[in-house]
């Protein structure tokens, strides 16, 4: 329950500001008394540690058994409060240490407020108040908007449960403070919590502007796609009429109409790819559990005609379920399979193999677990010195007359993989086929 002072020297009495109180527990934090003291008594092994007794006093404490009594030797850590404050002030995040105030003090009663006990200098940047105007005051008296924002309830839960919490929260109060904050709260002992936070208003504003810009870009691309496809349809239609109704009169002009048809087909493909490219930047993209086996089934169904015409062999090993956007996954695999069917030597039947490994940590610079999905083919391949170039927009390694395409397919694939927090690499040799490795989060 407690330890009673049998003897305390004058230096100890001065440091602890001890009066006639004989209770050792009343001078040290409960975390030390309940955790360290029983350990020393039961194991009879000495313990040394630093102990924050008061905001202005940090002690080095050595605790050991002396017969049936406990001997506590302690001395002041030189300039410890100043050193601690200097460390806190150097933090790029604002820090406030608070004590829960309860409806009935020293009982498990309802938490009604928090006393702000320690503050670092960074708070002035984020809260526009000097530390001296915060320390020693209650949370609700200085920042009354904490109730409405829900932050107060978060702090109370942390104090009650001891479990850390994090939130990105909009804050507004009657004192004129209005901002977005990235806030974390952790328990530091009974009824003690520390919050670290950063004012992210500028970042949130930039994200909102970027979202609006992306939405405008997608809307523009959609309208442009519709407006550009309509005249293309008319060009195709009138070209077809010329070719069928005036074929005998065209002479060499028939060849020009064929070239016109090819040009309009390329233009139509480019418009479709540009629209897809614009849609990938849409911030409202939602993720859900996606069965990649089903995705590949749908993609192979869409590509059924070229697969049959080229007598291609497509082998798909069992694939995982991942958190992803289904539409983007279809775009990704459709582009990869279309390339594998397209970039093949004349007279060679395409052989495509899709397999999966993992999940495990594959990337040295990432702690996340990934699935590695490989798409291999027996196509014409490429020189690996161009490994980065093939993913750049409108970059082509072959002439348009040899292989058709807009030069956006692999750019779209890379953007989709990166949208999902993953990475794509490629291995290849000329005339030896290619293997694309997709790392998608497990």
C-alpha cells in the first residue's frame, strides 16, 4: 500500500520539499511506486532510473534493499528541466502535456477538463499563442472548440483506456482559431496524456485545390473526348461512303482514304487513352476487395477476338484478392495483355503467363508486405537500357508503321500501380520476351 519514511536527510527533505508527511508514495509518481518498488522488494535487485518528480525537478533515483528496509538514494539531474525543454522546443511538432481533471478529484469520476502543464515553443506556430498563455490553464478555457470538434472526447478516451489515438480534424472556436490539425494523443501515466499536433491547414487547402483541379481536368477530358469523337465518327462515315459509293472513280484516291481511316483510328485510340489517363488522377477513387482472378477473366473475355485470331496461349495461375479499384485493375491488365499480344514477332503465336507470389516484404525501402504479380510473354522484348523510357508518356521504341499504339499504355499501367501504393519493374532481352513485375500491397 505504501512505504513509510524511517529516515530522510536534510538534502533529501529539501529536494522533495518534504514536510511532516511520512508517506513515500505521496512524493513519487504511481507508475514508479507501483512498478519499481514491488520489483525491488520481491527480487532484491537494485534499480536506477530518472524520475520526473515535478515539472521543475528531475531526479536520478537508486532503489535497493537494506535488510528489511528500502534504501532510496537520489540526486538532482543537473539542468534537467532546461535540457528537456530544449529538446521539446526543437521538435517540429507542437507538444502539450495535460492532466485530466475529474468531476470528483482522485476518483474514477467523469473527466471534465484537462490542465495543460507543459508546452513546447512550437505551439506558437500552430496555435498563434505563446506558451505562457497556455501553461497552467485548462484546455476548455483556452480552446473551447475541442468539445465540438470531438478532440476532447478523444483525449478523454486516451486518458481512460491508455490506448493512443490519432485524428485529422477541423477545429474552430469562439476565440477566432480556425484550422485543420493532425493530432496524436498518448497516455503518459494515470490521468496524464501528451498530445502532439501540427497545423495542416495549408496542406488541406492545397489538397482541396488539387482535388478540384483534378475534377475539372477529368470533366474537361470527358467533354473533349465526346466533342472530338463526334467529328471522327463523321470522318469515318463519309470516308466509308466515298470508298463504297465512288470506288470506281477514286483511282489512287482509295489509298488516301485508307490512310485517312488509319489516322482517325489512331486519333480515336489516343482520345480514349487520354481520357483514361485523366481519370486516374481522380481523388475520389474508392478501394474495395477485388478478386484479380475475376478481373483477368473479364479482361480475357474483352480480348477474346485478338487472342483467338493470333492463336495465343494465356495461362493464369491463382491470383490474390487485394484492396484496389476494380476499374483501374481492369485497365492495368488490359494494357499489359494487349501489349503482349501486339509486340510479338510475325508468325509467332503469343504465349502469356500470369503468376503471383507472396505476400512478403519485397522492396528494401518499404516495410509493407506486397504480392508480386508477374506478366511474362514471348514477344520481341526490348533492351533494358530503355527500362524507364517505356513507362514515359508518348515514348515508343518502335515505329508506328511496325506496331500501332498511342504510347500511353505503360504510362497508364505505372500510374495505376502507383495509385495503389505499389511499384512496377520490367525485365527483358531483345527477341527474348518480357516480364513485368507488379508489386501490389497485400
